[in-house]
């Protein structure tokens, strides 16, 4: 390891600091058929670190309020074993793990839970969101299964990449954005020092009663998935923006207060940075938020195309990386002057209805040696009053998960919102385009 110490910066540092007062976990789990031993799994958990150096790193705080991410080859990935009672055991285990914080001073940014059954099991990977995005978690879990299915397999080590904000590409006016962010940070620190602004005004008050996490999952058939994807293509829009339209209309109908709604869309940066990070385990995403007029008088597909154009405009290099540069620069300059509670409050501003993250088409194998890959269960949430829809396509089937807590919604309410969204999708599919095609309802 050429660089065993790495200064934490930007979003990575912000989420880690905030996690001292707010749990920032996400999970990924696979259901697999076949049998393996505890010794085989523990061996695979050790070997998976060969590819990902960040799985052997922990946090060392610095006196200035910052922290370093430090490599330790002796650091072990925690493994817990839970006996499988039924097909829903994974859900109770996964929702519990989402609320259990990491001790990053002593632990790596992941832990593994084996929900052990006879002939069928679930493997759950829990990740600290300061150090990884959702795709990174699924890549590690896939490689863990590859190693579990092949006891002789070894991976080549990936390089340790710099923090995200050190890989932001050049864009027009980058120097100006950086300068203004530094000036804003300097002004705020001055106001704090002069007691002209109090951190109490920005304080974060953790909930006194731990929230209860929920995950609802469902899957479309290959036929329904193909039909929905084909219609989106025919309408010159995308699966992501059509789903945004449907769920925003569902939230609008549920709340019955306004058809003008707001959504958050995570953006994958892996192929847009100055270094191509590929399958590295790290935090390589950002998010954009915007308003949408989703009134039912407007054509569903017109709204979807409008969202597509908005996403395109907001995700171009100048727009996207301007905001990212501003946030990362502010974070780095403010660390000595602010508290974790201040950072937590900034990160948890809930000014949108939901976030929809689409991991795309996951080209994972069906077999891992003698083990058969059967299903996948994702979950992610960053704010206690947030609702996150996670979407992915696997073997031609679109899989969904709804992740939320009881801070804002009940299970029955989320069921209602889901039903409303599916109704809007079916209505859009039923809308005339080619009268020779028969359309069946998606469930």
C-alpha cells in the first residue's frame, strides 16, 4: 500500500462527522441457494479485501476537526450469523442493521451478516454511507459470492483513489466557484467568531426515540419490464424519468395540497471524474433536486420528457460540478469551526418528496460455483423523514425497494403511495400510442 493515510475531504468527511449524531448506513443483500460453511464464508470475507483496499481502513481523527482514513491490513470485517426462520427474516435483520452505527475508529466501513438457512441463505452487506455509494456495496457483495463459489479465486488489488473532491474535472468558471466558496466559509467563520451568528441556530437535535426502519420490495416480470422500457423509449424518455413522474403524482395525490412537487435524483460520477474509478469501493455520487409540475391535466409522457431535459441540464459538467465544488470547498474550510450537529442539519434538510436511485442493469451471473443467485434486496436512506425508491434491473426483471422510517409515514400510507404510482404507470401505458398492441396492467 503506497498511501496508507488519506485525508478525508468533502462529502466523505461531512457524512462521517454527521454520523456521530445521525446513523448513515445503507444495505445490500442477496438471496442464494446452496450450502457453504462458516469457515468458507470467513475465508471469502478475508479475501475480498484483496481487491478493495478501503475495506481495510478505519478513521483516525485529527486535532483540527478533520480526519484521516488509515490502512490497517490486520483490520477484520465483522461477520455476524443469524439463523434463518423464513423468507422474511432478511427484512427484519436488514431494517435493524440500518439503525446500528459503525465505530469507524476501530472498524472498517462494512460489516457482513449471514442469514443462515438449510439450502437457502441471504448475505447482507451493511455499508457506512460516508465511504461508499450503493453500487459499490453491490459490487463488493457480488465479489464476495464469487470468492465463496470459488475457493481458489484471488483478485488483483485496485488502487486507492483520492477523495471525490480531488477528482472533480475542470469546467468553465471552476476557479470562480472555488473562490466564492472560500469567501463564504471565511465569512461564516468570522460571524461565528464574533458571536454574530450562533451555532445554536443550526443545531441538530437527534430523535430521542430510535426510529423504526421499513423496507418494502416488489418485482416486475420480464414482460412488464420490457413493455415499460419499450414504451419509455418510444416516447423519447427514460425509465428513470417515467418513474419520477409516476411517484411524484402519487405523492401529490396522497398529500392533496399541490401538484407541484420536488424530487431528488442521485447521479453516478464514476465515469465522469479525472480518474476512472471503475469498481472501486468509494463514494462517487452526488444528487440534484428540482421542482416538477406534475398536474394530471398534463400528459404523463410530456412531464417525463420535461424531467429528462431538466436532468440533462442540471447534470451537465458545469452545473453538476459547480455545485459539488462549492459544497466540498465549504466543507473543507468550515470543519474547524462547526459541529457534527451543524453538518448533520445541513445534510438532512428534507425539501423534496422522495429520492429515486436507479442502479441500472446489473449484469450479475446466475451461478457462483455451486451457489445459485436467486434475488436481491437493496435499501438506502440518509434522512429519517426521507423516502427512497431504489430501482435496478436484473435478468430482465425490474426490482424495487421502498425504504423509509416511521418518522413521517406508516406502512399503510406507503402502500397507498405505491398503489397510486402503479396506477399512474398503468394509465400512461394504456394511453393510445399503437392501437394494435394489447396492454395488461403492471402489478
